[in-house]
């Protein structure tokens, strides 16, 4: 795992601000998830950090993926573009879920040729899916309690349990197959009751659907929300996992496939930001440090994720409560008002913030002319070759830059990705998710 000395050395080599991604930690987080939730297949929520190198490492570890936009889909796709058509299609069906319940018509039109699994939570969306992505399988997103979650999601998405079975039958009436249910208990959920209630709600919807004659559901997607261990108030993952395992086994027979969409849990602890002090002042008697990274950049989670990051210094000294401000000429750029930091730090000294991998660099901007922090990957095993690298003929792998990304789907690849007529027919009957899961072993 990354040491202070290594961080310092990287800052000396690359300058600051830096965003250092530790791929050993990513692999460890993935392994922990699998170890404690053996029945649950993790679909990494790409939105938490869509860096293609992170997606690549998790792909290599055997992750599945939750994508919520076409670029996220293509980000994952570049890892499988070289596979034979049948295998590629199996991967898309079995290991990708398009989990944004609201999709633009253009997105559905583009998605349809990949025959993906997509979520929905209302009739208007179903009508769009029927018309523009009839080859998709569908999963109904349920509204569940998000009590106490750091980021609440239930006011934007989710069908109420009372209307759920009507929506499942509505999919059936439109020639679509509802493969199962999904929910999200809210991001950074430390209230395990949210999961317990959501699993129980989902079980009663499964039951009611059966009673009303619909028996095709064989998938439960328990979403994201798994808390990152930001501080000691977050209980060990295995405690949450033990409760989830118990409830899932109690309420869902083994032939129901259980998947999840962890984002934060996979990536939060896998990155550290290193920033430099560029200014120092005393304001109203309080020490203020100005750094070269801020809330419009790596620390965007302060605004968008309601997350509070902490700073550590490389230098020792007597400590006081200090404010930490970002570099922009904007009053909103306040990273923290309550950091305990040495008072003797000088311009040019470095600070670092750990556990900052999720919802941070992902929403960094160029505001005020300041570029996002440079991203450094350490302990990466088999990166996608960059543009012009010798392995390029091995396809895909040119997609580390936006321009290259668009190149991944060459017309040839697109044609290959189109479902053959026979395959289309098979889709009309819809491949059982269950069967696909079995293949995975
Ligand atoms: C549909 C969906 N799945 C998964 C996630 C990932 O959640 P988390 O990072 O809390 O695990 C999100 C986050 O917003 C989401 O909207």
C-alpha cells in the first residue's frame, strides 16, 4: 500500500496537485467484497470513478459493471471489444447493467444493438424502451428508504412498492422481460436497516408478482451504498455483509441471482490526493492555508458528495484548527474550515488527503482555468496500451483519451456488435439471466 515517502517522491517527480490511484488497494477492496458477500456479484458503479485504468483493473479482477451513460458503457466496452462476438455479447448481457432509470431516446437507440439489461421505474420509460431498445432486458428499480445515507437517492428514482407489480406486468405486456428488481439504499449507508427493509420490500414484490402470475424474475440487484471506512464510526464491512447474507438467504432462494453496484466501496480508499500550500494567512485570528487543489477539482465531493475530507501534513509541528481553501478566485472554494494542522507549514509544503477515490476526480472541472489534478496509477498490472503503443493491434485499448475512446467502436466493431437475426430471436425469448450466471461459475 502507498507510503508517505512514496507520495512525497511522486509529488517531487510529477508536481502537484496529484491524484494517486493505488491498484493494489482496488484489488483488495474487490476481494474483500467478494469474500464477505460470496453470493453477490459486484457490478462496479463506474460513475464513482470512471478512470479507464480503474475500470481495467476491476475488469481484470472479474468485476461486472454498472454504467449510467453511453460513454461509461463504451469505457467498459473497450475492454471486451476484442472478444469474439458471442463472448462479447455474453459479457454485455451477463456483466453489464445500464442502471440509469431515465435514458434519452438517442441513448436507447444506441444501446439497443448491444442488447443490454437496463433499469426503469415508470411507464413513460417503458414505452421508450419498447420503442427504441426492444432488445433490452429490463429491471425494475424500487424506491426504498434512504434514511441516514450521506447521499440520498430515493427522491429522484424508484417505483413505489405499491405500483411495482403493475410496472412489471406492463413490461410483459410490451413484449419486454422484467428480469428482476433493483434498489439503492443511498450512498455511504451506515444504517444497515436500509438494506434490511429494502431486501424485505423486494421479497414482497417478488411474491406479489408470482401471485399475479409473473414468474420470470430471477435477479435481485441490491445497488450501491456500501460505506467506505472514512472513520471509526463506520462499522467493519463484514458486519454489514453478515446481515445482508442472512437476509438474502432467508428471503431469496438460491436460484435468484444477487448482484450489487458498489462504487464508493471499491474506489474510495484506493486514492490519495497530494496538494501543495500556495498561500498562508491569518484571518480573524484563524490560520488559513491555500492549496493548489479545491472543491472545483479533486475535492469536488465536498459539494457534490457531501463528503468531508481530512488533511495530513508531511511535516510535524504544534497543531491548531485551520481553514483549507482551494486555489480559485471564488468564495465557494472552501475545502475545510476545521482541519487540525501544524501551524508551521510554509508555502511549498505538501498536504495529503486519503480515501478520496470516489466522487472526487470524477467531477473535477477546469473552473477558473485551473486544470484537474494529474492522475498517477501505481501497482497497475496490465494497463490498456496507450495510443501508438506496439500492442495496439491487439485491440481495443486505444481509449485512454476521449478521442481514442470514440475510435474504439470502429464501424467494423459496430457491425460485429450488431445482433445476428438468430441472436435477435433468442433475445426475443430473452436469455435467462440465471443461465448466464451459471456459466460464470
Ligand atoms: C444506480 C446507482 N448504482 C450504484 C451507485 C453507486 O453507489 P455507491 O457509490 O454508494 O456504492 C449509484 C450512485 O449514485 C447509483 O446511482
